C-alpha cells in the first residue's frame, strides 16, 4: 500500500488564485480545516493551537506555476523542492504585507516554496482571549509556535527522504525579533537560515522600549475606558504612518485594516511585550543569519541595534544597513529608488543564504534532529 504524501494537506486549501507576479500561484490554508479533514496529525496540530492560545492559524503558500497545476498535484509539487521560505510579519501585520517578495523568490528559484503566516494574534490567527498574557504574545513565543507549525506541516526533510531541504525564516519587525529565539538544537547544521529585517528586538534600547510600552499601555487604557476612543482616532493615523513610513499604500491600508480588526487587548499586549522583553537567552549561531537595518527607521534605533548585535558577536559582514525606513522593502511613491533596491537586495540575500545552506548540507553536516 503506497505511503501517503506527508504534505497531503496541500490540496485542501480554502482559496487559490494567481499570485502577484506572472507564473506564480498561491493558496490559503486554515489549520482547523486541515484538522477536520484529517490532513494533519490532529494531536500535534491541536497542541500547537492550545499551547499558543490560538483559535486558529492561517497561512498562504506561494509557488512557481507556469502550467496551472491541478489541485491534487499540489502535495507532490510541495514535496519536490529544495526548501521553504517562511515569512513572519510584524505588529498589526498579516501575511499580505510582504507584497511581491514571496513571488519574487519562488520565481527566481522554482525549487523553493514560500509560506507567509498570520501569527501572534494577528490576521486570521487570533488568540482565544482578547487580551493575552505578555509571555504568550512576545517574540520568543511567536518563534516557538512557528517552529512547531513547520514540524506539524512536515515541510522539513522527513526520515527516509533522500533529498535535501532548507527552512529559510524571514521576519520583519516583531517577526524579525522572533528569529533570534529559534532553537538551533532542533536543527541540523545548515538545515535552517534566518533573515531579520528591521528586527524590533529592543533589549538594550531604552528609548524605544519606553515608547513601545507607553503605546501599549495607552491602547490598553482605551480598551478599558471607551471614553478615550476619540483620542485614539486622532493618534492611530500617526501611529500607522510611523510604522509604515516609506511603504506602499497597499501596506498602509493593510495595517490600518488590521489595526481596526484586531482586539485592542491583543494590540496593546503585543506592543508591551516587545517593549518589556528582557530575554537574553539567545544562541550565538550566526553562520546563516543575516540582518537588514534601515538608516532612518523610527521604530528600531540604528545605534542601539548595532551595539546589541556587536555585544552578541554577530559578524559585521552579516549586517546590512540600507537607506530606508522601517518598511525598507516596500516600495512607496516617495521611496521608489531606495526601497526597490532594498527589496532586490533582500531577495538576493535570502536566495544566496539558501544556496549556501544547501551546499553546506552536500558537504556533510552531521546528524540531524527534529524539534
């Protein structure tokens, strides 16, 4: 009897359409749907939701597709690859904020599949309660949930498979901060790469820590005392403009919509969790870790970030500082020249890291592990 493809869940999307670029498709998945269909290990999948206090998890898969592949061929298409690129958005973001980047990557390398996740209470991956505890919506918790999702979906090389695969994590802002907390003991050498864009990891940035905490407290007060809602209506546009400075109108609209749809308790707790985080338990494994910073990012201070990375002994050659703001990879009307270059640089860096990891695997990387 033939063994079922571990990626059989690929055919059970709830939406499929052409992606942003010609020759690319994408499809949307909901964990509770896949559990109901028996397409995932229900015990493992339910434990991810339960332990993360999430009602559901939703993600988008993007792949190169010139021929209009039939739906029932998707599991084989997803299995026959050299790796996945996992995109983690930031505060009040969702899987759409990456715009063309996932499609650009899979079009440049059709042997890669992109997976963009709604996570940490945003998008359609909402918490069970409106106001989660800070330890459940902080960057380390977001990374732990993402690692478990990767294992539940079985997109890593499984026992008995002969091909090599790399899991490439890409995070922005809160998602970028989360990447520092990946547990390298769960992976073989060169099985994972990480690319942190404007990571909001504020461990030694007292100014931005105070700002994040104050904004979180303010939103929390509005959540409890609705009399202050008119004040929030005045502050919100400035806050969104600060987060999305230099980005496209699409990203600004996506953040505005997400802010309006997310419970204030989640928005408040996540901002505070980033501002109050003091977890320095970070493994110094930087060989396949890169960071991109913007020179005028209003949310991630360049000097404090460089001090922190230096203290962590991140090699200078692994840090790229570009002309741009917090959304230095989203091309706004005023930032076409700078941000378009940054986006291309990020895509090329991600692809180069993946190729390097594959090459390291081919040369031998020791025993592998499953988290």
